[in-house]
């Protein structure tokens, strides 16, 4: 996320490759964004708890 706009109801989101080069920059409304959480495979394999399931807000 690059910038918060419209009092937190819209955001400028930048997508970049592994080298940090931007390949897309979009303006999105908050209902178009899904928050994801990263957990490395090493940590996940050592965890005794199940990761929560992520539901998409998109139909």
C-alpha cells in the first residue's frame, strides 16, 4: 500500500516484482482489498495450531 486516500476509504496499492520494480499501481476501495497474513513454511510445519482460513470478500 502506497497511500491512504479519501479518509481511509480508498488506497493506492502498488504491485512490484521480486526486484522491487513496480509493474502495476491501482486505486482501490476498501471493500476491494483482502488482508492476507504470511507465515513461512518452516514456522507452519512446527506449529501445532491450524492457520485460520481466509475468506474472500469477492463473490
